[in-house]
C-alpha cells in the first residue's frame, strides 16, 4: 500500500500514511476545506454557490 500524500510505502503505525507528517498534511487539508464532500441536502439545491450556507 502506498501513502496517498507522497506515494511512499506506508508505515504500520501511521497507516494508510507513511509518516506522522503525511497524516498531518491530510488532516490539514480536511480542516482547511481542501477536501470537501458535496452536499445533497434539498435546501442547498438551487442556491447560487455564494449563498450556500456553511456549517462549522
């Protein structure tokens, strides 16, 4: 298995990552909005992108 961040071999301790650094990079991407799961809520459909409510 390869690390999804840097493609190096994974380490058992940090799986699916190779190191603490890559695990932290992934977490930072989630926390900063670098990764996003699209909403499928009805109330979000039809709204312009700048009017879609954000939930934190």
